[in-house]
């Protein structure tokens, strides 16, 4: 019996996510900061601020050191002539199948961070939902996009 | 009809009213803030506000132009940002002619155009004469039908066969009194109350009312406030349902369903069969014990004003009649199946999931507010609620239909055409992996968005079975092969 033809994301994805999380999750330090600004740092409030800061700091470090790696390790995608198969998730593992006849459009996207690393994401839209394969090598992303759009045209049916 | 023209000027009024309806809460807030000032009378605020909206409405009317050119409806609209909408005849799904209260006062109609895209809500002509509406309808319709099926729609054909269903007065009353919009009404009331509260708490009326109540504890006071709220919310939802589902009428035609409803504001919806994605039957918590349910449709590309595609196919039907109704409306759906249920070991998860937050909150409130012991009824009920959810979850399939049943508050039984499924997901949290369970979720198109149906905590391999059903002719890879047929089958959907 054939195995599902799964591919992994490029390992460079880890670096991109690490950078993204390092900057993006700084925002959460605002929560204890705002709390301290409102209630001050006396007695009970000191403990609230330091415990939340501690938790947020730990999560921030984990979101750089561990989570991107785990996320990359669990990501798989497969495209064949009939369907797209996406597998992802660390704590909750999800597998999504999208019949190609349901694909309305597919495009590649590149934010500044992704462009810096020569990566791109592929976005697949159906009449109901939008799915993303994040952080593929830009050339591969183009190839996957073209592949999906060719197959989708072949599988065309009405909505 | 090649010149651009304006709508009937009444459109300005209906646009102004539309603005009021769309911004009700800010307007109420504004009025309350505004009327605190003594030197400026209340009436002036209202008159001024309405005048302002009327000017906006008039500008809207002035800037809205439409014409029909080569069987294409062209609309130019927008005050500052001009929008040009070009709706070609073969993209137009449905043209609906309706009339609200304002339109009927002036003998006018509203023209709604439904396409598969999200722009369709912008392409409605608010107020035009009946003759113009029918002419537009004729021009756009005949070409559309021609391209659809050239041979069968010649003039002189006999009236197409149709069945008509209406909602009897008794059922309408039951529907209104058990309406699900109860919760919404309650939240609207609560919002209103929070606005009015500072005013009435100062008034003598309020003190007088409290004087009437027998001397009581705080508990009784809270209870009586809650009861008054509930009664008002119930009345609100009773009348809103009564008005919106009065004169309900479902016409089953050869190619489409026509649903019309409403006592003051008449609404009419046409749904072609080929746009129907799924049907679901909802048995509300109050309606189910009485043996009643409501039937809904998911349709692609359009639905109600809010952009969701859930359409009420029939507001209230007795459980013994559901299958007959579905047979008449959707004869090609297979209704009865043998289905699977989550295994016994999943029951605990259902109950914990339902009761956990509620119990924690109750315990916290009990501790902080030192509440009466009776409050523990609520967590007990939530455990029962979890049990109900477990008991009602089921799934079944046949050649072209998938049936998913689950419960949030109402028990929802969905019939989904397999080839209408947009995607199917199989997920496992780490506890589910440990327990060998999984959750399966299916998306169908509904309006501009999607709607999902899910069954939780199925046996792992039953989840794979469901996925394999959706895969159809796609390659079956290793993990989907060699699945054994499920053992314990139950008859679904369980209505006589």
C-alpha cells in the first residue's frame, strides 16, 4: 500500500518563526506593565506583577527555543490530483483534507520577513474556509501553487 | 433602459431608516448622553438627528445610479468612494422582489439581486416602481434562464408543478413562544437596562416599585429582577418571531424553493436547488420535549443580510412530520441511515467539558458572595447537559450523504451532500490521543462564509472512516486502508 506523499516545510521556517515570535510576543509583556502602571507595585500587587512576568517570560523563551521547532516537526503537506492533505499541530494534532474540486483560488504570499529568507506561504481558499501552508521555499511555493491550480482546473465541478 | 437612472426618491427615506437600524446602539447611547443637558430640548436632538440622517440618505440616493445594458445590470454607488458594480446576467443567481413597510406605503418594491459573490448585498435597489422591477426581472431573468436550459422554458408551457407549505396559526404561536432568539432578546434588554438604569434608579417610580415589594432579602430582590427580565425578554422574542415568521409560506418548485415570510416587513427568498449545500434540523431545548424542531438550509453564495447562509426552511415542524417535509423538499437525500456513536469511555469527557468552567465559576461565586446552597443545581445541570451532548452525538453516511448529529443547546442533525463538503478535518488533542478518540469537523459553504459541523470524541478509526467517505475516488493511502466496519450501529436520525 502506498504512503501518503507527505512533504515537510523547509527548515528555514524555524528561523523565521523564531524571529517572528521573539518580536511579536514582546507585546505580552505589556500586560503586567499596564497592571503595574494602574495598581503600583506594593505588597500583593508586586506578586501579581512578578508572577505574570515570570510566566510570560518563560513562555516567551519557549516560543523562541522550542515551539517553532515542534511546529515545524509536526507540519506535513501532500498534494495529489484529487486532494490536498495538511497535517499540523503540537498539542492538538489536526489533519485537514481539501478535495481539489472545492478549491476556488490559490495564491502565494510573502511578507517582509519571509522575503528576507526567500520563503513564501501558499494560501488555499475554498467557498467556506482558507488554509495556509506557511513558509515554503519561494521556488517550491510557486511550484505547489501551480500544481494545485492545475489540478483544481482538472477537477472543476460546480460549487 | 440604456440610460443611467436614479431610484425613486423614497429610497432616501429607507436609506435613512437603514442607517438608524444599523447604528441603533450608538444612537441610543448618543441620545442618552445628549439629553443630559437641560438647555437643549430632547425633541430637537431627535429632529436634528433624523434631519442629518435624511440628508445622508438623500445624498446616497443622489449618488446611486443604475442601468441595464446588454443584459448586464450596472450600478454606480457611493458618496466619496465610487463603486461600480457590473452584474452579468449569467452570474446572477436570483432576483427577489420584496417590499418593506416604507416601500408599501408608496406602492413601491425593493429589488434584491443574489450572486455567488459577497458583493450581492450591495446590489439591491431600495425603491423602484413595480413596472420597472418586473422589467428588470424580465430582461435579466429570461436571458439567464435561456443560458441555463434553452429547450424547456418556452412560452406556452403549462404552469410548473409546485407544492406549497404554510405554517398553521397554532404552530406559529408555539414557534414564537419557544423561540431561540430568547437569549438575544435578553442581551438586548440587558444592554438597554444598563443605559436606562442610572435614570430610573433616581426616579421616584423606582422607589415606589420597591416599596410595593414585600420586605425581602437581597436574594429575593435579585430573583424578582431576573424574573421581570426574563418575562420581558420572552415577550420581545415572542413578538419578533411572530412578526418575522407570520404569513410563512414555502413553495417547492421544479428548480427552486421560494420562502416568503413576515407580517409587516415581507421577505422573500429564492433558493435554487443546486445552491443547497446542507440541511440541518435543530431541536431546541424547549422545543424538543414538545416534539418540535425547525429546519434550516445552508446555501452557497447568499443568505440573509448578515452574510450567513443559514436560511430557515421551516420554522416549526413536529418530529413526526420532519421526514415527510424533507422528502418533499429534498427527495434525492437519503434520510435514514445506520450510524455510529462515540464509545462509552467518551461520556466522561463530554461531561467534564460541559461542567468544568461552570462548576469552577459557581464555586468561586459561592465562596466570594456566600451564595445559597441551591446554586449547586447549576453545576449538576451542566453535568446532565454534558451527558445529553454525549447521548446525541452520532454520525452516519451513505453513498452521497453524510449525517452528523450533535448538541450545543439544541440538538442539530445535519444532512450534508458529500460532494458539497469544502474540507474535512480530523483532530486529536493529546488526551484524545491517549484515549484513542478523535474529533471530526466538516465545513460546507454557507453565505459568504462557511459553516462547520463537528462530532467530538469518536473512536479513532471511526474518524478515519468518515474521512475516507469524503475522499471519494481520491487515492486511498495506507492509513485509510484496512479499516474495519464499525460494530455498534444505531438507527438515525431517530424520527418516526
